[in-house]
C-alpha cells in the first residue's frame, strides 16, 4: 500500500474526502515535496493544486494526482469546490494543527464541503516508516555524521558560538544537506546548561564543554544528533556527568524495542541519571519521533503510554544540566525493531577532547 492509499483508507466513515494543506502531508501523500499547494483526496479521484512557480515540477513528479494550476481566475477555493462536485465530496477531513484561525474561517466559509478535524488520523501513518523512508533518513544521518567529523577540526579557542555554528552549517550543506532540520544549537561553557540555548557571542575557552545539536534535511526527511565535546581538558566532575549521560542513553537504547511504551524507554534512562544523584537535572523527555518533521509522534517521555510501533524512528537524547556550570547531552537516532533497535547515528559518543588550537 502506497502512502496515498493509506490516506484513502480513512475515507468512508465520517468523511468522504481529505483536504491536505500542510507541506508534510502533501509530501507524504505524493511522495514528493512541493513548497506551496493544496491537495484533495477522495475515492473517485485525487487532485493537487499549485501555482505557476511549481506547476511544471508538480506535473512532472507527483504520483497519483491530477495536477492543476491556480491563478487569479482559478483560486484554491474554486479548484477545491470543482473537485468536490466532480468527486461527490460533501465532508472533508482537514489538518487543524496547520491552519490559522483566519485560514480555517476562509475554508469554512468558501468551501461547499463540511470540514471535519482529522489531524490525528492523518498523522498516524507517519509513526511507522517505510523502508524507502528509512533509507532517506539513513542518508540524512550520514551527512550529519560527516559534518560532525569535520567540525571537530574547526573548533578553536577564542571563536564564538555563532562562528562555530556558521562553520557547522557550512559543513552540513557541504556534505549534501538540502536544508536544516532545525536551527542548530551550539553552546559552550556555562551555556551548555541550557538544553535549547541559542548560539551567542561567548568565546570558547579551554576547559569548556561544547554542545552541538543539529540535523539536515535530505529529500524532505530529517536527521538529528547531539554531541558534547570538551576543549583542552576535562575535570573529574565533567567526566562523571558525561559518563552518567552515556550510560543513561545506553540503558534507554537497551530498552528500545517495538511494542514497548515510550515511558518505559524514558524510565530506563531516567533511572540511571537519578541513581547517580542527578535526577533533578534531567527535565526533558528521553526522545521524540522524527521523519518529515523534526518532532513527530509517538514519543519516549514520561507521558508516553503508546507502545512504540515497529519501524518508528525516535531520538535517544538524555541529558544532565547543572545551572551556571555546564550540561551534557548525547543524542542518537534509533529505529524500533521487533528484537531491539537499529541505531542510524554513526558518530562516536565516547568523551572527545579537542585541543582547540590552530
């Protein structure tokens, strides 16, 4: 069953059509990314609408859709109403998470079909990745691993977090990235105690931890990884915290198996950190699913009651953050399998100490 057929399987109950407005769902349905557009899915036919900037690419690349152009004479609303009439669509499941109030009101007012919120059902298919999706995510991670290997040789004492972030972005694109999964987190010294710190003007110093959290897009699919490295030297406390985080991640990965609720994976890692006396300094969840978006569902956190399905892809990123001192996070990406997990991340995660010298 291809992705479009998965969406068609939602029809016939409370709706007889789907309105796909988000880039992610349109990409998933057509298995090709078009920056702007709207799609309608029905049992009698599927149409994809976009403007003159993308029409040629859409007509050449989209699978399973009749592609039509929108312009001043043929608006999205007009095209959608025409499709509803042609396909007998009276109810449209829509993506409530991706429409502003203004957009929703316009659709509600101008469409002939009744809108029914169906975000959860539309997103549910993406929890399990197809083999071809996993291969794209593997490629995205290969690019990220290469960038990490290169950035280790570019870390210099005296360079700012912003400068290191710029070097990292260059390495990501140089090695084949087609975009960023998210704005990279590059922080140093005491700033590493902020899990989502923003790169600033602080100069890297000897004795610092440097945390880098980054990823790329490859054919629309995300990678994600975090590494914390030391510059010049480490203290005994730094090594203790780093090794605790590493053992916590390994415990979480050992619990990573299809059918296990996300909270159990989180709990396995969280116990290691708590037993070491740092339980109050690990505030976020162990991991999140990713794919077309950097944050998808289901998740491995204390509230994750959903059994993780086979071929779900989830981050593994425990951390310890000591305010005003330093923080450590180590993140890999793992695929849930029947008998355990497959780790997509290839970079080493032993404690790396770079010289920081030219």
